[in-house]
């Protein structure tokens, strides 16, 4: 590809991507007749492996309404509220956009300032609450915080006209209002993960304009605010592809979850498509009982209007970082975010590259900024409990450097970033008070966590 000199950088990247896809797809192991392992297994089992493989294929087609989407994990092995998403808590508020989960305290005292987490609505919130030893939600409650988590609705076609402004007004601002009412506090600390972090930034810009000081500090996990570099998503963010998405959402009312899942999977096609297909369809193996892969396959839809605002206004036009984006009858810009912020990026993240996250963090108007880079990727770098002693992290207080200089001068710490963040958060969370039970007289418990929105296409 380097020898091609009559294409611009974007077209070269697209050509490289699609060439790689063809090479991966045509690998001999992807075909039964040229896969020695599959042929050997068929002989050893007298063809039973091929029968099981066909049964797996039919099951996947039926589960996805005829769409070819290979299962990555055994869905029967997990049940919400039992062996995943099982941290004790309650739904204490519900509207058409989200259920608000408040988790039961595990300490006698908690910090006065409550903490609320906004997970991405591209996936389900329980990535932060898989098995107990990996659960960030459980760990936070064990550190003495009153923790709230937003569980977003999984929209259907009736949500077609729900846009980013609705997520801000009826999502973030509504959640802040209810958390303050339940706890009696004037301020909260907030966390946004991925797209939810992007939108939290825009919400904070709006709150600045409105004189709303409800957020004391903000933490961002794998968050992009400056989309001037499109990275591995370049092939999917050109007009021909986005035009196709626009046609899809106009017809369906939503961007269906399997389309997003397929798009993300093709960024790692051998690991997430061809490898699992070979094991399931050719070798006749049952998908593994792996909680992370189960979550990965439990996708959500996106409202049509919101999807296009995100793809056009942010991913393509980079309006939030370049001149401001029109939302909520206002123009919201990156420079308006001025609360203390803590960024966690991940070293091998292919969805929100750490250098792109860093560039956005540099542009925020906040004077109090902390930026760290965790080892590993978009999920494993975040879901990285101290008990595992697995991935370390980099820190450099000098955000005036370019990305290469920042990393060169960064100090490395063995182990999880969670304790570092907790120390930062504790300093901004007030005195210790008596632990709070979920809900109050104005917010009766509606049902146990993990709630109803997490397991339905739309619950009202």
C-alpha cells in the first residue's frame, strides 16, 4: 500500500482495511475442505461434529432473525441478577430514558457526595458488574460511596426521534436531579464511559451556560471529545457508509444492535468472527461460558435521530471540539467544561485510542485535570480490579506535552488504576456520613437491581 501514490490518506486506509478483510475472509481455515482440524474432528466423531456445527449455525440464524451473527458465548450460562449483574441494589427512579439504580451500602459510613455512573447506551451497564471479583460497582460500594448507576432503555422504533438533547435533558440532568433529591446533597460526582463520557462532557458544557453547579467532579473512561482523527473507524465514517446507515435508520427507526455488533467485530474479524465460527460451525463446539463475551453479545439499539447526530455531528464533523455543537437550544463547546476531571484511557484501545482521548482532554477548559493510561484495551483496561494484579497504568501530570512526550515522561505503576482514582475521588467526596439505604419517601423502591430495562427491548 505504501507504493500507491495516487490516493489520499483516507482512501489508502480504506483500501488497506478492505484488502485485509478479503485476505482474512479467504483464509483456507475458513473453509471445511481446507481446514485440517475440522476434517480430523469430523473423522474422529464419525461426522457428529458437523451435525452439531449445523445445529449451532441454525440456532444462531434463528436467534438473530436470519442474520449471520455467530454467538461468542453460551447465553444459557448466565442469568441477570444471579451470576452476573448481581450486586445488591434497587431501582429508585424510572422514566422513558433510563432506570436509576441505587446500590445497597456495604459500609457503615459513606462519603457525603454521591457518585453516579453513566455507562454507554451502545451496550448494557453490567459490564461494570460481572462476577463479584471483577465488579467495579461492588468495589466502589465497598470503598464507602453511595453509588447510583444509570441503566439506559433499549429503544425500539417508537424512539426514532429521540436525539442527543433528549439524552442530556431527560437522561443526565434528570439523573442529577433525582440523585440530589434522594441524598439531600447539592452536588454529585459523575462518571461517563465511552459515548456516555462524550455526552457527559456536552452536558457539563450546557450546565456551565445555565449556571448549574450540580457536578463537583467528572471522571471519563475511554472517552473521546475530539474526533479529528478517526483511527480504525475511518472506513466506516465516510459518507458512503454513513449514507447507508442513514437509509437504514430512516426505515427501521433505530440503528439495530446487530449492525453495530457486526461493525465492531470486523475490526477484529479473526478473533470475533472467523475464529468463533470455525469452532462453532466446523468443530461443533459449544460457545464458552464467558461472562465478558456474553455481555459483548447483549447489544442495544440506537434511536435513529441520536445515531445520526452522533455520526454526522461528532464523528464526521467534530463539532464539539471545533466551533461547538447545537444541542438543547445552545451551542456546546469543549472549552466550556471546567469542573475537575479524571481521564482513564487504555493503551491498546482500538475504539477510543488513548492519544485521541488525550488530545480531547488537553482542550477541556478545566484547570484541574488528571490523565492516566491503563494497560490493555477498551474493556479489560477499565474492568481491572486490584485483586487481579494484572494490568498497570501510566501517569504524567504534565498535559502540556504532545502524546508521545507525555508517554515518554510518564511514570508506570504496577497494578490497577482503581486505587489511584479512589484517592482522587475521595478528596472530592466530602465527609463521611451514615450509610444510605436505597430510595426515600419520594423514591420508593420499584424493583431490585438490575432492573427491567437491562433485559428488555423497551420497558415503560
